[in-house]
């Protein structure tokens, strides 16, 4: 059973380079990706930058550590979304 996540687009909270919501979401998802790659070296990660950025991470064989990382990432993203629901969709 695979696990993972996909994040795409900009939040639109502020202009690019000034968007603290987008920066927070990026920091959380990138940290999760690094943790997943550390604890599950077979993790697949793909990202694209530009007008429509996207990061997609797939863990082919998730374990306890990887599930904890994903759940922690979700907690952080839900917290951000609760403060600015019009800019972050989960």
C-alpha cells in the first residue's frame, strides 16, 4: 500500500516572494519530503517550479516513521488552513 502527498499551485495570499502562507506550506511539505526520503530511501519525489508549482511524493512501502511524518505534515497544513481557509485547500 503506497502513501504520499501532492501539493500544487500558489496560495494567492500575497504576491510571489511576499507570500508567507505559500512559504509556510512549502516549508512544511519540503521538510516532510526530506524526512520521508531519510526514513524511506525508496521514496519517489517529483517537483516543478514556475507559474504552477507542484510537488508529488510517493512512499511505495510506508512504515511507522513515514506515517508519522505524513500525519505531522497534515497537522501543520490543517493549522495553516484553519487560519486562512480561503488560501489553503486540503
